[in-house]
C-alpha cells in the first residue's frame, strides 16, 4: 500500500511536468475526479469493509457456492448502478460540450465520457479485492494499483510526446486510464477464478435482493462518513472550475492548484493516520466488547496525541517550506512560475487541515468500534453542506484559497461534532487542561525550530543559484535541522510522544 501511494505521488509529479497547472490540467482533474470519487466511495472503503465480514460469515456458515452467489449479486447491481451513473454524468456533458465558453468545462466535458467508464472497472476491482481479502489473498490484488500507475507513467513518457497539442496529450492519457482499468479488471477476474470465486449470473443471483439490502444497510453510513472528504474534494473542483469567470487567466489554475495541494496534504495523512487508525480501531473494538471504558479512552487519547505529534509539525513545516516543496516536486516542464504561485496560495490554507484530516480517521474509528455508523453519517452530511456554503461564500474574494479554507473549516467542524457526541454517549472526560498544555508544547516544538532551519534553507538557495538544486539543498538541510531541533525540544519539554512515535516508525 505504501509503495502504491509513493508511485501514485510520482505519477502526479510527472503529470505536473506534462500538463502543468493551467486549464488543461484543471480540466483533467475535473474529468477524472468523477471516476476517482466513485472508486473511493463505492469501490473501496466502507463498501469493502462491509463486504469482508458478510462474505466471511457466509463462507463459514453456508459454504463457497453461497458466498460466490452473494458476491455476484453485489457485483451485478453495483455494475448496473455505475453504468447508469456513467450515462447520467457523461451524456449531458458530451452533448453540451460545445456550448461551454469556459475552456476548463469544455475540455472536461469532452474527457468525461472517456474517463467515466473507468469507474465501472475500477469499482469492480475494489470489491473483487475485498472478496479476495476475505480469503486472505492480499499481495496479488495490491499489484493492480501499481500496474495502473505504471501504465499512466508509461503513457506520459512514451505516447504523450507523440502529440503536438495539449488536447491530444490529455485525450490519449484518458484512454490509457480506461485501458488500465480494463487490464486490472481482467487480472482480478483471473484471481477470482483461481480462488474458485468466479462470478455466476444465475436467476437466483439476480433475484437475491436480500443480500443487496444486507450489504448496503451495513455499508451506507460508512460510505458517507468515509466519503466526506472525497465528496468535498470533488465539490471543490467543480466549483473552482467557475473561478475563471471572474479571475481571468489566473482562475484557470484554481482546480489544478487544489488538486496538487490535496495530494500533497493527504500523503502524510494517508501514511500515518491510516496506520494509527487501523491499530486504534482494533484496540477500541476490544475495549468496547469488554466494556472497558478506561481502555477505550486511553487508546483514543494516546493515539490522538501521537498522531498530533506527527501532524502538527508537518503542518508547520509544509506551511513554512511550501514553496521549496512545490519547486522540488513539481516545478519542471509545463508547471511554470504562475502554477507554482497559485498552488502555493491554495496549499498555505490547505495545510492547516492536516491535523483535522488525521484526527477524523481516529474519531470515525471510535464510532466504528462501537458499531455506531449513523453518527459519522450525519456529521459527514453536515460537514459536506457547510463546505458547500463556505465554498460559494469564499471563492470569489479568495479564489482557490477560499475553497481550501472552506474544506479545512468543515473537517474541523466534523471532528468537533464527533468529539462532543462521543463524550455525551460514553461519558468519557475530555481532558481540556492537559490537552491545552499539550497543544502549547506542540506549538513550541513545531514553530521554534523554524528560527534555525528556515534561515539555513534561504541561505543555501541564495548560494546555490539553481532552480532545482537550490530549493532541494535548502529543503534537505532545513528539514534535517527542523527534525533535530524538534526532537531536542520535545525531550526538553518532556513530550513522551516523541519516543513512542519514533519507536513505531522504526518498527514499521
């Protein structure tokens, strides 16, 4: 999984070089955003989590044939749902493409019919992966994400240069994504056949609506809860596509700037928050089963403090060194100075959401461990609504910065609602005094190292007058100094989380 995330991030780096940060990249982000949204909501996450225990229980109690029938029922109706969604989204956009005056919307409308069918294949791959995980088959299904990234990177390097126009490049890139989805789908079908789980299309399967209801009843609240950020991100992209109407050429960079910022911010969240959230979910589930409220509270509190010890310094570091990070990662090829400035503007608002995005993984896990999926469902809906309202209110005066800020505010609100409701239902005490002291110490250990690391970074850039080597040297030296002084200050202030986090990282 970690390798897939890194390869996916490399894919985005190559995308920035070939497509840049203007209208073309913004259109690609909007068009591909639909398929990616459905993939993360319906192909992975809560639906997969609901599928594994249901199929596992069926396999144990009713045997392999009934398991295969249940999975086939879900697969058939999920495919039909995605096919309908593909038509409903793609057809109107394709028919209206010539009527869009905004270049972002026009290109996105032409690309969407190519990219939306990908959602059918990749969501199928997602549920197939869950089915195979039920049989404890993990490694081979995980290769599909790596395969997809390799196909896209290969297209960028070998096929895109054959086209003179930006439209030609982005069109062949869209077809490569669809081809990757088909290859992944066929590979997973082979794995299903190998594990005696090949799909069946008998009449009994089509009529088995009880299974469909069982799966989606369990999964629906979690789908919304887990999909809050995904839905909000796609909403951000759609709204940001209208920014060019009042921001001129600069507005063409808004959607791509949000995309690059989102990918950068969610990289540490995906790596660290997923790790802590997975472990905490297991421990809190056991604590709830044993009716051990103290253990439940301790697990949540310790996990949250450890995660904040990681995420708060990352937030400060990304804010202070954002320009250098973007220069090193993206500034090459079509990604020019304007793209850099517009992405940096979005990033400087987005980074403040890192602790909140990370905390949301734990807060959702706290309710999941208690089998209370409806609460994250309702708070997620509130967060999406607030994000939409704030998007519309802030996008005009602040462009993409306002949209990023709206997302950050909504995720903080979601966390606050979940924390208040958890305290009310479990009667666990919120350690306000110790929490405030911890946050003050974290502010000190996160900000004070900048007084040394930032001047060194700037000095090296002035000495090494190279557009890549200068920022790279400055970022490397500044990052090392920042980490050293952070750990020293943490020891001085007696933050035990430093040792706990280092132990876990070294172990992993």
